[in-house]
């Protein structure tokens, strides 16, 4: 099955469930089929994302770079930050800051 076919089938299942005309067993069967299609689509998207590469120009040369790494690097460059990514503050420290 192709990704596009799975998405079309998932849309049809969603419409059928939203109409509310199915029996309980019928709705459960459609729900189970939909969950399998969602799993298939997520796996396919993960596979495709791993294959995406970005062409980067450095001076007069071009090189291929992993898309996920480029996305993170680009976000840090846009924000002006060059330090390594840090863990977000804990929820406790967020609440302490609001109280001050």
C-alpha cells in the first residue's frame, strides 16, 4: 500500500466514524483499521525523514548534510545561539520564576 492510499482510506474511515451510523462492532472494526493505517503512515514518514538531506553551499563547494541536523543548526543560527542544546528548565523552576 502506498502512503497516499493509506491516507485516503484513513480519511474515509474518519468520515464513516464521524457520521455515527455504524454499529458498535462496526465502529470498533473501523477504529482498529484506522489505528493500523496510522501506524503504517507514521513508519513511512519516519523512513522518508531519515532519507531527506539538505544541500548546503559552503564557499564554492556543495556538500550533503542530514536534514534533522541542519534543522537544529539552522534554528540555533537564527536565534543567535551557538551553545549546545540544553534541557528545558524543570516545571518547579518555571513556577518559582513566576512567583518572583
